[in-house]
C-alpha cells in the first residue's frame, strides 16, 4: 500500500491533479482512497489531499507518507516529518528544501516552455506515475475528464515531461480494481437518491453539503428532477415537505448550522406525516465551527431536534458505498412510515473518494409514492390504523380532498383541541415506532468471534475501526472487534446486547468530544463503555491513530 | 352557467365547520369571496390547494372544502411553491395573514416574487396580530398602542405593495373586505395570472385594532378605476406609496413575466413532476461514469 500527499495553497490546482492521479491509479488496478483536507478559503493557505492506494482494499486514510508532492514550501515544512525514510518529496527546483529525499524538477521552466504556468500539476502527475512504476497509457483520457478541451493538449505534454523527468522508485502492484467505481461519498449519495426516484431537492449552499447539491444539479435535467436553491434552510425544508405532500419524492440537505434552522419543520413532517429525507453532512460546530472539516457531533441533536414528540429515523453513512444504499433506504423508510428520516454523513464521507464495487440499485426496493386509496366515500388522511400508518392520497391525483395540518388534527386533517383526539393521534403516530424498529439494521461487526475487547462506533468510524481492528489483531489474533452502527435511531440493540456480554472491555470511538453514541447506548440499554477514544480537532481519526492509542494504554484506563 | 349549477358548485367548496373567528371579523368576508372566486372560475375542490401558515387568517383552509396545507407560521409560501412545482395542475392559493406573510415569512415573500411560481398569495392584512391577541404587525401604523407597544408602535409600517412592485412582482393588487365584488374579481384575476400574484386585502380586526376600523377604511379607500394603467411600473410605485388620507384599491401593477415552470429545464416539457419516474438504464449509465 502506498500513500502520497499532494499539498499546496488553495488555487494551485491540487484538486485537478489529484482527480487525474486517482483515476489513473484506479484504472491501473489499484484500490484508491483519497482524503481531502481543505481550508475554508478560495486562495492561499495550506490545502492537501492524501491519495492512498494498494492492491488490497483501501478504505481509509493514513498519515504515514511514502511521497509528498509539494506545490509550495509550506507543504514540505508541514508534512516532511510524516514521510518515511525512503520516501520522496517531489517539488519544483525553485523551492528551497534541505532534505535528502527531495526530487526537484524544474517544473516552472517546463511549464513556461510549454506556454502555460498552470500545468505544474500535470507535470507532477506524470512524475508520480513514473515513480510508482505506472505506465502513462490512458493519461489523455484521464486528463480529459478534469481539464477543459482547450487546455488538454498542453496538459498531456506536461504529463509526458514529468514522466520523463524521474526514475521508477516503487514497484507496480497488480490489483483487480480497474473495473470498480471511484466515487466520492456525496456523489454516491446523489446517485442513490436518483436511483430512489428523487424528484425535488431544495437546499441552501453550505459546506460540506454543497457537493451533494452539485452532484444532483448536474444530473437534474437528464433525470427530470428539480434542484432548487432556496433562500434559506427554513425555506429549503418547507419546500421539500410541500413537494413531498404533492407527490414528488423530496429531500433537503445541509450541515449542522442549516439543520439547526430546519428543526421546526422537522416536527411539521412528524405531525403532518409527510415523508421527508434530510441529509446532515456534519462538520465541527457549534455555530460556524470549522466549516470545511469533519466531526460526528450532531447525533444527539438529530435524534431529539424539534419540539414535541414524534417518530423519526436517524441513519448514518459508513463509507462511500453505504452512502448510496443508506440514502435509498432513507427514501423507502420515509415513505413507508410517513416520517422524517435524517441521514448523517460528514465531511470525511462526503468529500473523500472511495473505490467501491459496482453499485446495484436493485438491492434496495423503494416504496412507491403514496397509496392506492378507495375513491368512494370520504378520505381520511389520518385514518387511525393498527400500524399507525394511514393510506396516503396525493392531492390532485384523484377526486379526494387531502388536508394536512401542523396543528393537532382529527382523522380528516382538521384542527382540533379535543383531549381524546389528541391522545388518539399521538398514540397513532408513536405506534409507527414498532414497525420502524423491525426495519432497522444491526451494526456491522468487524473482527472475529473470539474477541475480547469491543470497540463501538458509528458512521465514518467504520474505516478507521476496520483498519484498527486489523492492526491490533496482527499481534494478538482475535483479541479486538468492533461494532459500527449505520442505523442509529431507534437504536438497534440485538447485536450490541449479544456482543457486549462477551466483551471484557467496551471502548467507544467517536469523532466528537463527548461520546454521543456511548451516551445513547447507555440511555437505551444501560450499557456503559469502559473507555473512550475521542477526537474533535476536525481531522478524521485514522486506524493507525486508534491502534496507537490502544498501544499507549487507552484501554487500560 | 345556470343559477342552479352555480349553487351546486358553491356547495362543493362549502365546509360546514364552525369558525374560530370573532363576530364581525373581516375573515368571514374573505372566506365568502374566496369561495365565490374558486366557484366562479369553475374549479374542482380536488384540483385546488389552499396553503396557509398560522394565525387567525391562516385558519381559512379549515373552513373550505379543498386540499389543504396548514403548515408553519411564516412558511406557507415555500411549501406552496414546491407543491405547485410538484404538480402544475393544482391551483395553488396561499391565503394567510400579514404576520405570516410580511413578518415571520418576509424573506420568503421576496423570494417567492423572484422565483415566480404560479400561485396566488392573498394576505389578510388587518395591521395587527389577532391570534396572539393584539400586538403590532409589520403593517401596524405608527403610534398604535398595544399591550406590548405600550408607548405606541415606533417601527414604521412596511409597504407590501411597493416592496412587491420593486422586487419585480408581475401582479400586485389591493382589495378591501368592504368591497365584496371587487375583491372577488381581484381574487379571480390573481388566480388566473401566470406567475406569483399578490393581493393585499385590507381587513378590520374588530377585537384588537381600534384604529383601522371599517369606518376608517371606508373614509379612505378609492377604486383606481378604468382610467388607471396598471402596466406602468413607475406609476404603480407612486400609487403604491399612497396609504393615508387616500388608499387605492384595484390592480396596481400587472405585467407578463415568465413563470417558474417555463424557466426550469425539467418542468418546461413533460408530465407533472410528481408523475415522472426515473429510467433504471439512466441510473446504470450514471454509475458507469465512475468506472
């Protein structure tokens, strides 16, 4: 497995360089995982991407580097300590660096000779491919996906110049991933929503949720989907509810700050029983927090947001593949139970590129919008049923009158203050929880059955925990295992109760400061975690970091 | 249409609920006019969506037999816009109060004008908050005393019609509950207009607004009349700024604008959005793009 960092200032073209590189590596057979570490600015500062690739499955990042591509001197200063002894630092010869690992190429002169100073990234791409023993075949095609036609030829030449400027350093590893997908979590989520029949998406731009909106917008015309940029998040969620009420499968997406604005309407979806999917691509809060970075600190907020009591579902996303299937399930569950479904992603999931097997939409069946209702007799939108779910007619689609109300209402949807009707309607809505619980999925179990120490985590902790369990078990086979929750609320308990009995110690691993999943587990089951590994600096914990914390004694506290 | 057919139609929109309004409330007139307007346009209740927020005015969908979206305070417009986007065959009417429209939902008001989804927005403008028992509204006049504005209202009233015209609305009108026939006509024209249409409806609040009474309005309102040209935007702005000794009624401004459905690529052609499905082959092709 190899790990290369490409770093520079915002605006230097890191994103394009990495997009071409990761595509080339994946098409060569590697499993590739790219993490993006960007500052909240458009120019300057220090940004980098970590491109990790290998012939076995790569699904998380590492801070231990085999190579650094430095588009500025800051990158060398910040990261050379992470570089292995036989690693390389590829940079322009104008950058002064007193490090024996430096491979200086006169990129600036080459670029000038080629007639455009902005092709340094392609020179670097060519050089990296050579360093890792990759052929240059296919570079033209890979470049064309990220570079405008009029700059294509010059970038092709630049890649060749870079390729010729260095010698091979690392052997090519033969992988089987050429036919896999290379996709970001947000892109996978957008495809899942489209596959589920999304017709209306309303949102207000907010990092790191905007890539989801962009991924939907670029396909909207072809799909027959309306993507509407709302005036604020309150409008965005009320629009999604209005569209869903009128029969268009609808979703809104945001990050924590926008989600905070949406909470009253979340309750509207709950009491009015309008299916709704809300995506929260989490970032560190509170308030503005760290806008372009990652955290898992909205869990307890999501499960309790909005006044009053109503059934809701909270799902989380564990990796790029999960983003596709979880969002499809979210639409199915929202429709079947006529409730709001909150999907928790985060910057790490959303912005990273994942190598995954072909996505199969047929794996998830999504309930059709609305129900066939008897066209004779009066229609009761909130007819009291055993399951708590009432047949849903779509207004304007048939002769029925469909009335929904944010006030407490009777079965016909008319406002009421009757004590009896209030209790009847609360009970009807809350009864849905039994049906919901039966549909939710148990956490993923990672490790072997003879474990001793059990990690618990949720969402994007899947990749770090999977790697950590592997690393820790290398020395002590079978000692460590992990449960990583995808569906988080209502909390699936069967596997947790089962595995926790066997564990001598339970260690909570989360990307937040308070251990929110551990708190939810304690509240729901009484199970108390013995130790916690928490990170809240905005940078995703890696598998290696978890293992190191264990070796340092985190499980002996 | 025969008189008999008329009465049958009227029955269709009639809903026999007891109302929560005070005797003498202007909302009764608005309800009667709305019923008459919908019936007069020959609409079926199942093809009409009434949307409202929260407030005394916002209870109007409860008392009419039509599809109803009784949402959150201030948020009727975005929900109604999206419902219309989802099903262009629905006739969408937002009928709700001045607090809903110009206070809590003021931002949505401006952006609904920009978006220009084809719907009619009827604002029951009684210049006071009724359901919360008599606080100043965004259109309350300076100096009006309430339990909250104990020294008199010190915030200048906003001028919704001037705002709407300045923001680019294509249909801006004012009605008065005391002028029944004109109000019905304005409602019908607003519903028939292709795009966002605002009718600000002056309506006394007999319980909490002792200043802007029927008599107060009657002394001031006048009909713009047939000599007025509603296509002149600058003239419309001048007329809209008139609110004091004389208050104009009628269509202040009307112009053709391209509605949302003709601007959005997806909606330009094809069946209503909610009737569409996604071709699985298209999804497969999108997935292939990531190989």
